[in-house]
C-alpha cells in the first residue's frame, strides 16, 4: 500500500524535473546560439586542414604492384569517386539532414539526447558530420569540457561557410576511423570486405557507418558480440527510415556475415619480401631520394602517398626464386642467394635473399650479407691486371706450394698448399683452371692496395664504397690471401663488379628505383647515372674473352647456357668448402650466386642431402653454377643472342709476369772455359714447369760453367700508387726465373 502511494509522487517528481530541464534549455538556447554565431561579429580564422596521410604504392618495372608502405591505412579518394550508395548509407546512419543544416542541427541534438536516454545503448549521435570533421581535424587533444562543445559547434558553422557540402563529405569519408588501422572509406572497404569503396553495397556501407561511433567497441573482429548488437541497431534504423522492410531486416539479421578477419584486395600485394625490405632500408637509410633528413624520408615513405616505380622484374624474380630451389633443402642449414643486375645500367632485376622472408623468423637477406669469396674474386684481379697491361698469353708461375712473406718479413708468411697442382703457363690457362698460386702472385704483381681500390671502384654501391665507416662494414683489406677470398663481399657486391666488366668497363651502381611520382602524378624523382669508367673497353673485352674460357672449358664448364649464348664467369670455393660461388654475365644480365650456411662457415662436405644429388663437396662449379644457369637460361628466353666484340690482337710479344722480391730472373751471357760440367736433371720435373718459348732441358753436359747476370726487374708497385694503368713488372720469356736467394 505504501509502495503504491509513492508511485504517483515519483512520476510527479520526474515530470517536474523534465519540465525544469526543458525550461532551462529554452532559456539558455538563445544565448548559446548567439555564442555559436559570434563569428559573424568577431572575425576568427579557421585552422587549415592538415594534408591527409596516404599509403605509398610500389610497382615493378612493368607497373605491377608489389608492395605498399603505410603507418595508417589511409587511401583518400575524391567525392566524385565515392559511389552514391556509400554516401547515402552514411547520411542515413550518421546525419540524414546533412544537406539541410548549416553545420549544427539543434533538433537532431535534442532528439539524439532523448533517444539515448531512453535506450540501453547509444542509438543516435549528437554531432553532425560537419561537427565530426571539426572534431577530427581541429580539436584533437583538447579537453572534452563545455568550451570544447562550443568550439566544435562554432567551427562547424564556419566550415559550412568555407566549403561545399560535397567537400565536407569528402573530408569526412577520407578521415573517419573505422578500427583495425583503417582511416577513410576506401581503407575500410579493403580491411573489412576486401574490395574498393566503389564495389561496396548499400548494406555493407551501412555496416561500416555503424562502426564510426566506436571503432574499437564495435570491432567485428575482436568484439563480434558487441558488433552484432550494433548491427541490429543499424537494421532497426534502416527499417525506421524505410530503407528496408522488417522482413528484409530479419533476413539480413540471419544472412549478413560480419567480417571476421582483416582482408586485402586480392590483386594487391602486401607481403614483405627480401627485396621490399631492402628497398625500404635503402630509401630510409642509404639515400636522400625522399628527403634530406630521416624524418622527412619516413613521412614521405609511410604517409606521402608516393608511387614508387622500381627496377625489379616480377618475371625474372620468379625465375630466380625457382632457380633458388635447385639447391636440395637441408632443413634450413644451407642456403643460397641470387642477385641479378641489368648489365647495361645496374638496375636490380632479381634479388633472392634466401628461402623466403618470414617476419621475426627469417629476415636476414643473404643477397646483401658479406661472405668470403673464394676464387670468384679472381675475375677482378684479372681485370685489374689486364688494365695494367697484362695479356692472355703472358706467363706466370702457378706451381702449388708457393710461399709469400709478409711485408717487412714479419711472420706468419702466407703459403698455398691447396688447390690444383698448377704450373708455369699463360694467364688464360691459369684463369680457366683457377690456379691459386698464380693469382696470389698476380694480385701482388698488380699491387694489393691497387686491388683494394679496384674492388671499391668496380663494385661501388650504397653498401660498399671507399672510406666506409667500420661501424657500417668491415673494410676491404690488402691481404696476401686476397686472391683466395679472405675479404668478404655480398652477392650484390659481386654482381656489381660483374656488371662493370660485362658493360665493357663502365660501372653503374646497383639501384632500386626508376622514378617516383607524388599523389597527383607529378614526377618527383627520376634515376639518372652516366656511369663511371673503371676499365678501358679493350681491357674489358680482353678480360671477358679470357673469362669465357671458364665456362667453355674451365671450372665452370658444367651446365652451359642454351644456344651457345655468349657468357663469361668465375667459380669460387672458399677453404674447407664453407662458401661456394658462381658469378658471371651476358650482354644483358650480371648475376651472382652464393651457397653456404647463413649462420656460420660450415664445411659443405659429406652433406647427406647433397650427396644424394651426387655432390660430395660443394664447389663453385657445381650447385652455384647450376643455380646460375637455371636462372640465366630462362631469363634470356626472349633476349637476342648478343656477343661482345673480339679483343684487338696483342700489341706486344707475350712476357713473363714476375713478382719482384719473390721471384728473380737471370740472363746467361756465356760460359766459362773448362771441363764440361754434368748437369743433374730431375726426371720427376713436369715439362709444364717450362714457360712457352723456353728451351727444352739442356744436354747432360755443358761446355763449361754458365756466366749469368741478374736482370733488373725493379720493385713491387708502391703501396700509394693506385694508378690503374701503372705497368706490371715483366721480363722476356726465355730468361731463367726462380725464387730469389
């Protein structure tokens, strides 16, 4: 009975309170409206819109999209490209009187307030679309107090006077947040439905409009129950506004599938790869293409909406990835990397850094990782020697067991006991057989400091250059073991050096980007490089001609290219078979292949998976050459059969290349009179120890003791002499040459 008596009183109190609130609103509203319209009396400058963040798109050389770079998934589109059903959906859900009010809708504000008080959850927003634009663009970070709402209302009225309704809608639909890093309707369409905004249906658009109120709270992926409840509210709204019938609403309630994962447009590539990660690092850290400071470059790459047209060729990249799989899998223990450059300009056409980029698991790009080169570095030693005057027919000692003292006589000395036996023969044959002692001697004849300089000039890139900080990369050093691969170079470095030789001596640094345009299509960068002459054309042609023999009959003779295509190359096998290489080129492509253990210098000897393929020890002429050919053959399918010009005939007679201080030469000028002297002949000495043109073994007796005089061969090239044309020490063939005593 008491409870019943209180009910009338309760209703009376509620009614009185409602009347009081109404009276206050009626009394205050004119004053608030006067404040809102104060801009008509006191000039106030409206802040400018900040430029919209936009994702950057990356394309291959043929215009196919290969990557996107973004922080916020923001893909602005013009109002003209927004389909009518999308605009209509957002108006019915967010602001159906948008085209009738002047930025602030008082009736809608009151109606939304009363509706929301009467419901368990917000049904209608209190802000117009114009007010939401103001909130997102001008008032971010301000405290949500009474002044905030007044400013929002004030700016909304001003904005309506400066922009058209269509311009305001365009800004709104390009900036509103939908959750899951999607900013704007285009990004939302991709994220939740895997399509463009133009492909959205009216119903899909209303679902997206329903997320705007609380993108995280109504997130269909992480909050499916709350998202479905919000979807039911949207359906009720559509029924109430007579866009659909109650029966249609019930069908949609049962059949409309809420998005359950973040999607991408099927034709869009967003997977990270070794190449795209290398490109990102290059643009941010190794060039100033995008700006003079790191922050400038970062903003441009991730928010600038650029269109980056790269050098990579998706077709060649696929061929390189297929060639990579020639190496038998070994449970991740051994890997291979491939880099192929356009031989004419250094453009990176293919880059395989391993078995596939996996974030946080397999990210090290072995195409850029320096490794010891084994004998593959000999192609640059040969090129430097020919540039300094050496000829294919010049003779050099390659007999195994050679020993070289360190400068000043300090220990330890450097001695080569491995590799093939070797002999004293011409430079071409020493190259084809990859004779270690011959090239260890040749590198010192050229000059080790000059060899270091040659490598830096012939393989120069943002990853390798003279004066490079040690913190960035270990320097190339003038080691006595230079010719056997003591220095570490990456597959990109080696391909860069091959490009210089293949391009007849003109070096172009490897590069990633052909040109870049801004969001409006204006070109902001175009690659241009005149190239740098490292070797004379004739020296390069002579070098190429010698190196062709490596593929024709030398250590790289296995797996020849089809149609007898002109090519040159060099094998390389590091001591204990820890690294194996094949590097070489054609007129079109310069390609380097490395095989080894990415995590250590592990001998590739007796590996079961390799032995199953008939390879007991991995050497440069086996898997590396096989991978090289497996890529190069199909890569040239549509390319013409091109060859280099033959080198000019030698201008001088062949000579004996000699290392001063290590080798000495004497000339026989006569014989002392006296009894004949018996000469001891070593029956085991091979005939190949005699240079072409030297006399056969003398008779067993001579008319007397020979009179000899030392031949002045000068000294080794000065360490500070880096002149690539400084001549090499030689003597005429026929002199007696041997170790200095």
